[in-house]
C-alpha cells in the first residue's frame, strides 16, 4: 500500500518574491544550493509550465537520474508558485512546489517536497536527513539570492 509523504520548510529572504522564485525555478542554480544535485541539463533561466529538464542526484545508494516536468508557474506579484514533477523507483512520484509571499522585509520562501504514492514510509532517520538537507538548502538559497541582490544593487 502506498504512503503519502510531504515535508515543507520555509525561510525569510531579503529580496523581492520574483527574484527568489526566478532563482529557485532556474535548475542551473540548484547545484549552488542543493548538495545532492550533481548535474543539470536545462536552459540557464527560470523554467516555465510545460518545460522539462534533467537532473543527476546523489543518494546513499548512488546516482539517480531525474526527468523533471514543470506543471505550474504563477509569476509573483505579492505571491508566486512553481511546481515540477518527477519519479524514482524507490520513492514513486515526487512533487516539488516552491512558493513565495511578500513580507515587510522581502519574502517568505517555502519549499515543499512530497511523495504522494511512496511505496513505504520513510524511517525517522531518513526524515531527519531530509530536514537537515532542507536546512542547508534554505540557508544556501537565502545567501545566493541576497548576494545576487547586493550585486545588482551595486551595479545600479
């Protein structure tokens, strides 16, 4: 019997929602902030609904090849959303959703990863590793986006 599983993590970033969503929805930035991503085959730009890209992802069992398809993108005004899907033999379908919402200091970025039909529930150790990886990813995203904002401001 399949198990539905989902984890969400969020962070405040001092940047406009559009800058954050453009950064995280450009798979070419993923190796900058996601330690498990080893290679991306995509254009160097934010991906739009209907587009596909390829990722090589490192797991404890070895390297996995992921074929992603972007299924939704809502460009932000005060909020925005990006969703992509892929699948693996060991987790089943993977749903990745990034949302941004304007705040007084920039935006709140939320990263939600889910497995709607996971073959079996993850162990407590697996879940802890996912939380630990998410903390690294969020810190790297915050640093990457805020650094890009500072560079852009200095060039104005």
